[in-house]
């Protein structure tokens, strides 16, 4: 079966909330998911991810806008009229049905012949690594196994669209990593166009073809993990994807335009690409911790800083420094030959100008 695009065409959802009054949970979200793509909606709690997904699924009707599966407008269709599978945080298995019957359920509803049901269920249970579990019941399975049953149940109907809402959040850290790799492999093998919801940025980066970062009901930026990490459009995206330093800076007075930026007393050229600070303007400049270089001799750096904490993590060392009264994080990739800077030491900091970013500011959710 050909993979199909999903279109979210300027969808808005407002609720009448008993306490908060009228709430715009989703605000003019416009997005095209490519055929076979796994796109993740990523954002803080309450930003509208689940509401967006529920509109795609048909559990919620948009106040405005349309949902398209391929060229078909499905906005008015019921959940069971959209050819789609979904996997939620709580596995929602039928406790009184065996694993086989849990997976077979959607096919029985479609009145598929028994022999075809048996072969389809057997095939997908093998795909998710649960061959031999057919006669077990959900309460005899671990959380990770139950979630794989939920996945098998979602794909057995051969859906054209797969929707995931925080499917891994009930699993422990190790199983989360393992299961997300499985989901990713299966989604790529079957080439089912998928929308995946999470508030975990690492999970989003690991599993997605592209990520749509949401804030306050809106999509702030869409891109691959690399694009969002290296070229965030706003400070919100920069802080939400990976870790980042935010440093106070002032544009120098009396310099030809564009004036250089003072950071901890050292002048840096203004970052290109984005907006520019005017002479005398106070701004914040962003830099990723792994771009911050430390040298043992403070005189060899752009400016000095004091090591306040050091965490040795094997292949890397994370430092927290204090420079000009503000904290600064630096990550250094280490080998056995690397000299570590001890807490309390004064070191030199170098900020490569090409990795500094000046970004438009954006308010978070309250
Ligand atoms: N049925 C409803 N009635 C009223 N308000 C609602 C309803 N459903 C969601 N909301 C509100 O819409 C906003 C978005 O909620 P949503 O569940 O989509 O967020 P989310 O991004 O999935 O958050 P989380 O990460 O916590 O799951 C919230 O402010 C929520 O209170
Ligand atoms: Mg949610």
C-alpha cells in the first residue's frame, strides 16, 4: 500500500473551560506530514500536542480548519472511518481477552475470515517480538510487552496513518530507549505515515524524521533534529532542544555598524543570519555547551572563569563555570590523556564566534 500524506490545514481548537473560560488549545496549526514520514509534535505540558493528535484521530473536531489524509478531507469522518492505528500512554488493552484476541480485535470488527486473522496476528506478533505470547493475558505481561501488544494491535489493521501519544512514558529509562528503536524500525519497514507526541526532546530527536516544536498552541518551528539544534529560530526552541547557555551581552557604543558584542568584557563580532543589536542594547547571546572551549591558562582565553562544578561522565566532562557573575556550562569530550580542570580553578574561556547565536525571544507557557 502506498504511503499517504497527512495534512493539518490551519486547525484551531477552542474549549470552553469551567475555570479558565475560553481556551485556545490549538491555534492555527498548519503542517504537512510527508508520505512515510514520522513527524513528532514536541513541546511543554499543556501546549496542545494531545489536542492536535486527537483532531487527527477524529476524537475531537477542529473549531476551524481541515484534516486531510492524502487528498481526502477526513474532518467530518468518525474515528472508525479513518484508516488509522493509535498507541497511547496507557496501553488500553482488553484485560479479559488473550493477547491473540487483543490483537485480532480490529480484524474481527472488520469481519475478516478466521484463517486470514490467524496469519495476520501471527505475523504482527512476530514483528513486535511476542511470538509465543498468544494465550497470555495482559496482566501477565510487563509494561514494555503490553506496549508492544498495543503496537501490534495498531498495525495489524494495516493502517495508512499511525498516531502515538507519549507511548513510552510508562516504561523505565532503558526500556524506553529500546522500545523507541523498535517503533522507529517498524515504522520505517512498514512505511506508515506517523505523528508522534512527546515532551521528551531526546526521544523526539532519536525517533523522528522531523520535529514540530509547539508552544502555547502554536507551531514555533519545524525541522530535522539537526536543523533545530544548530539553527533554532527562537530562544524557546534553542532551550527546548538540547542544552544551551544564555549569556548577557551588550552591543558596544561608538563602533561602526554592526557594533561588536561585549560578553564578560571581551568583544565578539555580532552573529550573522538573525537580527542585530543596536549600539548600547543589552541582549542575550546563546551558545551550546560543547562549543565552549576551556584552556588551563586564563591568559590564553577570551576571558577568565572559575570552575564551580565538574561532572565526569566517561566520554565527556561537564563543567559549570562562573564568569562575570553568570553561570556558564561547558562540555568537553575526554580521553584518558585529557587534563581535567579541578573545581575552584580559574580557567580561560573561548567562545568561537561562529557558534554564537542572537535569537528572537519568545514567551513560554505560564
Ligand atoms: N476537553 C477540554 N476542555 C477544556 N480544556 C481542555 C480540554 N482538553 C484540553 N484542554 C486544554 O487545552 C490545553 C492543551 O492541552 P493538551 O492536552 O493538548 O496539552 P499537551 O501538550 O498534550 O500536554 P501534556 O504534555 O501535559 O500531555 C491545556 O490548557 C488543557 O487544559
Ligand atoms: Mg498530552
